[in-house]
């Protein structure tokens, strides 16, 4: 299969390397500033998985047919990235691995039922064009079709999903099964889901409190834990995120979520914190927080801890300063 990776950050490079190692043709769609420094090889460095170097072409604009288009940019960069994909291209599957809840609607407007809904759990940081450090033992992708229309927020989206419920579900199910096999062959876990909203929410209830708390603390999870008031806010925010998800008809066990937060390594960090600390603007703070806070208001769910953490994170984000000298070793990337 031919795969295009739109967004050659940490997630995109790790995914592209795994697919290329499995024998698939991979093309990276990069900004010009990155492409001119890319030497045609994805270098993966990992103490847990071992080092890997695989060849992959890079282009500034995608105007050649591909079977799968993986969208791995962050939400603020989505529109600019899509402008680098020729409008006439119709990949068999379009798989966004962005964080947040709102992006499936805009992607479905362009790609229709070819768009799946996806999420990935991985810690991967881009250290230079084509170079990535893979920090986590895990790499798990969740996928669902959009045939049910849940991820887009409204029944009108369901009516636009394609060629009728039976044919759409059958086609989407075949594509989902095929991609699950491709990812498994590439050494990546894949969980097909029935409900696209569940795919997005089950990652977001973990990522959102963690991203806000690490950003507010200006440090990884271990720093959050050493500050009792902030640690309590983290746990309360996780419970609140689960409550908003439940109001949005996605049930997540908050006890399991809290257990996960309690057992994550202290070194666990998030790309939101890294970007804010490095002075990267815009960040994905709005894409993470605003859809959840909006749904909380719509469903009359009280979220004081999430609101407070979002306020503190926004205060950290506001001054777009040059990184301080002690952060000069920061490695721009994506930890998702």
C-alpha cells in the first residue's frame, strides 16, 4: 500500500517508519523548511524498541495517488497542511490522528466517507527533520468509521456520510479491518471501535487533564505530583472530563482513568507543555479545551477543576517568549 504522512512530527515519523519497515511505500508531506534539511531517511531512536533507519521520500505538496492519507499535524496547523494536498486527490482512507473533538467535521466536509476517526497513544518526539525519539513502550491506534455520524456532533452529518447506511457501513468496515491488519503487521496495536466519539473521548479524558496540569506546573507529571493542590486539581479534572464524556453519551470509567494517572511514570510529559515552554505558538490548547468546556456548558456539567487548570495553562501560554537558557535542549516534537 502507498501511505502519505501529512505532518512529519514525532507521531508522523514514528508511524511512517513503522509502515516503511513493514514494506509499505511511504511519502512524507513536509513544509519546505523541513524538506530541505531532510536527507531521505527516517531515523528512529528508542531505548525500548531499538534504533531504526528506513528510507522515505518527502514532498512539499501531495499530488500523487495514495491508498491512505494519515493526518498527523496538530489542530492549529490543520488548514495549512490540507492546503498542501491537491484537491483532486481521493485516497481510499483518510485517517486523522489529531487531539480534540472538532476536527472530524471539517475533514469530513472535504473527504466525505473516506475519512475515518482515529487516535494514537504514543510518546514520540521529533528532534530534527526525519529524526524521532520514541520514548514509550506502547503505540496503540484506535479507529472507527464515521458512518454513524457521532463524531461530528449532529444528525445532519450522518445524512452526508455516504451511500446509505448499509453500503456505507459495509465499505467502512472493510477499510477498517484492512487498516487494522496493516498496522498490526507494522508492529502497532490497533483497536477498531464502533463509535467514533468513543475513539476521541477515551484519549481526551486522559490527555486533557494531563496536558493542562503539566503545562500549569511547567514540568512533567512528577512535578505535578509534588504539588498537592495541583495534583488534586488533576484528579478532579479527570473526573470532570469523564462526566462531560458521559453527558455526550460516551461512558468512561473514572476509576480506571485515575489508576492510569496514578501509575504513569513521573517523567510523563505532554506536547502541549513542551510547546508552551518552547514558545511555540499557536499551541493546541484551544483545540483541547474549548470543545470540552463547550459541551460542559451545553450539558450543564460543572467543571471547576478543568476551568481552573485551563486558566493556568492559558496564563503560561500567553507570553510567547524565547525559551530560557535552561530549556535550550528542548526537542520540538509530539508526545501524544
